[in-house]
């Protein structure tokens, strides 16, 4: 803590002796006035209207790139990042914004991404110093000690945007540090080496931290131009890159059979002419992923070191890589920028090797049709696709490369949900949404179990059922629901209320049309099926022909017969588990309440037969 008890006690004594007026901190107006003078004075700051800045960027792992920003008064912005293996461009024309992603696809900014741009414009205008230039709220939060310095802490909140805390040095009255929250991330910037340009002091050295200092990104100012003439062309919607794929059959679509593995969609993908690899299709993946070991086996090496976050609370190292000649049946994509991540820890939960993940890179290039009933994926050329079915269309927003829709829980709680075909579960509700609506207290029977797993590890929470979820005219009753309690990771998001996963999506044929910002749902024969959860109380893993108990739900049939975490399941109903797929074992354990199941368990050096009767746990 910055304010220790001894410090607080001393303050109380001083207050009693000398009175509050003699101790009060410099008021906000005084501090901002001194800060203004330290930066160069009101006249010089207001004279800065247009600007162009360039930085060298140094990413851990030896990756060096460039960042370039153009600002045109009063509210136009262009930001370019070039890390060689990954390039991106963000443009805001004063009304709308767009991003050209690392794969050359262009989409409109929304949500948190748009907020980031508006925040950048606010600080380019020095809105916290000159409120007539940009709307916002400025507060003095008091003193805070960092590195032995008692900083003045000012909080600036641009209108409609998250607040930014600025740590103003009491000697120089320059900003040494800023702290802001970007949904699940706390971003800390350290500013130093102030240099004067055109009468204005600018920090020439910046360090950005998102948690682990191992992954700090450094930036060094290499050029700045004040009030240059900036063409309006800089701020127009970017042009997408030319088509970088080909349907070898000459058709304008390709059909790819997939395996539905516990609600996960697995497809074969060939990279650079090597053998087919097993990839997960995941609309919740903002960037494609190649397993780290798989990359090495292909002779590919990632560059840079980034701090990656997923659904779990932990972070994981991410490297960048370029994949060449990605083939799915008769479709070939020239190249894509991807991340290398160690996916091996997830294999045992899939019961099969997981060598990569495809997400936004596919959904942004094609119209994507997922036929869950026939287990067939169809990718269409967007320019020739014309929908003629009778499904229901939903407007989607694309934020951070994820599709979002509005849905209503229990007939009364509206939320912003990610459509996530990479999620095994039916419905996951994030911690802030659960707390806001007191859903833990309002839900019926609940069981303790982890509510998901992915990059970052397991997700803490409880499993229960909501009364319903409503998407447009579709009402789905009693969906199995994970109520998250995570304090970190994707399920702690305050901006996203939850995920709608494969357990719900498999009731439909789902069509994603990102160019038109549409999702279309066509109910299939499974629409009215009853959503079910494991009825034995076992969470099993399977790896190298070994089926292992990963978790036992308290007071479940498995718990009552004495099965423990770490036990091996050798047989189920007379069949050896090494001859069964994990998804088939899971189906057996969801066969219905009252069903008898016989297991041969290896526990503590002994083999035991254990008979249990399945029952509905929620």
C-alpha cells in the first residue's frame, strides 16, 4: 500500500495540531497551471494543432518496428504500426473510424477500439488542460508515492471513455506515468527524456507495461513535426489489400467437412504443403494461432515476445509468425499473420491434438456457413454470396475482431455477448454481469466446477441453469450456464457480458457475413433438444490413450462412490477407454438420469470396479 497506517496516523495528528487548511494539497487549478507551464505554456500548447510523430518500437525478443501518428485539428487521427511481421492502420475521420488489420482486412471501429481513438484525440487536444477543446472530467485524486516521489495524481476522463490517471512530478510538473484500464488489462505508461520541440516539451522515451515487466514494450521518439500540412486523404477509409486467396476449383465457395468434438469445430488445414493439421475454428479468436511445437516441426520460428491473455486468469507468452500457403480443401490463402502459443496443455481436454486455431482471419475474408447438423463448413466469396433462405438475421458489431450481439437473459437482463463457436459451453456469463444482476443468489441449483478452459488456464465459477436466453425471436429454455467468478482474464470483462457458445449455436445453421455485419440463424432439428451437463460428476481428460479424472464434482454420483482426482478410468461399460474417443465417453456419461454406468478405475495402485447411477446435477 502507498498510504501506510503510520503515515495516516501522522496526518491525523498534524490535522489536530494545525488544522486542515494548512495541510490541504495544492488545488487542481494550481497543479494544472504549473503543468501547463512545464509543457511550454498555454499559448504554445494551443498553437499546436496538427502534428506528425514517429517512434521506433522495441518489443522483447528482438522485434523492432515503427509507429507513426498523424493528428489533424480538431478530431482526425491516423495511426500506423509496422512490426514487419505485423502491420496495422487505424484511421478516424472525425465521424467514423476504421482499422486495417494485419491481414489487410478493413472494418469499422466500434466499442473499446473507438473509445481508444477518442481518448487519443482528447489528449492530443490537451483536453484535460483546455476543456473548451474537448469534453471530459478532471479530478485531483491526491498524492501517491512511487519510487520515493510523492506524485500529484490527476484523473482525466474524456467523455464516454475510460479514465486515465496521470502522475505529475511535484518538481518538474511533467507526467512521469499514466495508468488506464482497457477492459481486462491495466496499461501503465512510463514517460521520460522530455525534449523541446517548437516550444513544447514531449516525452521522447516511453515504456508500456501490461502486467509482467518481461513483456514491456519500449518506444523512442525519432521525429516530430508540429503543424504540418496534412492531406485529407490520410484520414479516409483505408483500402483493403487485393484478394489474397484462390478457390482452386474455379467455384466461388468451398465445402469442408468438420468433426464436432464436444461442440468444438475441428477442420484439417495444410500449411506450406506439409501434412494436414488439426485446427479449431473459433469466432472468438482475434488472431490465428499455431502451436509452438508445431511451428518448430514446420521449421518456423516466431519473433517478438508479447503478453497474451485468454479466458483464464494467467497470461502466456505469444510470438508472431507468418504462415504461407494455408490450404483448406480447394481454398488457398497466400499468407496470414499468426501467433505461436503453446497449445499442448489443451490437448488432454480435447482428447485429440490441437495444432492451431483459425478465427477472425477466416471470418473477415469469407462469408462463413456452419452447418452443425451435417457437420459441414462452407466458405463463400463475399462478393458473390446471396442469401435466399428463411433464417433470422441479426446485426452484429465487430469489436477487437469478435462478433457481438444483444441478447436477453431470463427475460429481463439484456447484455452484450460474443458469438463464440470456439466455446464448448452453451452460455457463459462474466463476473461483472453476474454481480450486477445478483445471479448467484437468484439462480437455482448450482455446482462448483471450472466453467471453461483456454489460454490462461481454467476459469473459476459455478454451473447452473438460467431460465432462458432470448436472441431475436429465438427463445432457448434452461441453458446450462457458467457463472464466472474470475477476477482476471476474459471472463472478468466489464465491456462484454458473456459468451454464447457451441452448446447453443449447434441448434442452428449459422451464417456469418462480416462485410454486411450480419449473422443469420436457421434452426435445425436439434433446436428443441434439452441442454445437458455431465451426469456422473466427472471432468475427464484423455492423452496418449490414458483417460484421467481431472475434477470430481462434490456430492455427485462419482464423488459418492469414491472416485478421486488423478484416478485413471480404464473401462466404461466393458469397453476399454483407450479404444474410445473422449467425446464418446462424455456422451455415455450424459445418457440420462437413472442410467447405470460401470467403471474400472485405477486408483492408488489398485484396480476397482465402481458402479454408479447417472443423475441430473443441475
